[in-house]
């Protein structure tokens, strides 16, 4: 399992803790849930703590960027958090600057919730000038090279130690690891420290997909370009927006039960809830309680790794 991201009462980053310890802290009331996706806790009384070296490893790709946090422990290097970001750039692939922003935002998320001391980036061989080619369509290979160099350059501006390694070293480390075929393992194997990293059994990566923050289109059209719906209504309905994470407890009516998922708002106050079991329509806003505001991303867990070296 992944470690749980943590902060002290002053919102200063602490080392990620084991899930069992996080559950005990929450049960005893010593910590509270700060954010559900990615899951984070905040201590109510604790202030400050010693932190270990924590490396952020990135393997930016054409469609997916893999991310791993590797801690330098007494027993050696260990993966404490992993993720895969599916970029929205595929929908806007001709604009490379937008794709760089997508990857950079994904890389900044771990920096914003963990005490990262260094960054390792997997790069390819050649450099392509991003500003000059921002409007020109490129093949995925050339675009990937451009995105990796541009992202690495931006990360250097944060004052952290950033190192760049060729993809061949990642492939070599990955071959020696023999830990399965999960895509996020590429990030674990980046750089000189990727050869021997302990991967806890059952570790699951957090899958993150960029969805954007809504559409500017005022009216949906059919295949012929004619309007098929009325003009866009208000975005905020009863204090809710489409994409917010809600939990609905319905005690009466035709659809009793407890539902958790993303909501789609309606002007009438009757919302749709997209859950793991499917879309539930017609849930009143009165039954909904907010869990987390929409942030332009969807989250789910998957790809367990049960072997380790």
C-alpha cells in the first residue's frame, strides 16, 4: 500500500507515514483528513519533525507521465508513493506549451504535499525548442523529447537539485528489477538510484487523469452543427459545481442508499452522481455533502505490485 501524505499543524510537510499509523492517528483524534485525493492528513498538535531525503522521480511521456517518491531510509531506498498522470494534452496535442503545462502541473503536485529534496528526470537524446515549435504539430516521439526538456528546465527554477538521465539507464534498471509491467515502475527506475529500490508488496499507484475545468462552449451542437440544447446555465448551483466530489445519503424515495462520486449539477437542484456502479440520476442537492471541490483531475487506484526486490 502507498504511504499516507502528512502535514503538521502549521501545514509544514512531514514524511509520508504507514497507512496503519495514519488510521490509528485518525481513530484517536490526533489527526484529521486534510484532502481525500490525493489522500492527506494533518496533525492537530504535532509541529515539526525530522525528515529523510525524499527524491521525486519523473518519467514524462507522450500520453502518461509517471511519478514516484523514493525515500532514503535506514534499510535503503524505498518507494513511498507512486502515481500515473494521464495528460489532457492528447486533446490539444498541437499545442506543446499546453502539454508542458500539463506535465509540469503533475510534477508540482508531489512537491506541494511532500518534503522533496531532489528531482530526477528521465530524458531522451535531443533538444527541441518549445517556444518555436509550440504551434507546429509533431510526432509523439519528438513531442515527448520537447516536453521532458522543457519540464526539467522549469523544475530547475525551484532551487531543488535536479538531475537528468537518459532513457537507456531507466530501461537497464527496469530490466534488472523484474518487478512486473506496471507503467509507474519506469519512474522508480529512473537515474543512478533506480537500480536497487525496495517496492513494498501490494503497492498501488494513484491514477490521475486531467479533465480540465469545464468548457467555454455556450451551447452543445449535433453532428450537423445545429444547437441541440439550450444556452449554458449558471455554473454554480446550490453552492455546487460539476465535478465536485460528494457523498449523498438518501433515506427515502425511489433511490434510497449511500452514493459517493462526482456530481453533475442541474439548475433544478436535482443532480446526477457518477459512482463506481454507474451514474445515478435525480439526487436532490439536500442529500449531498461536499467531500472535495473539483480540481480538474479524476483519481482512482490500481496496478498492484506484489513482488519486490
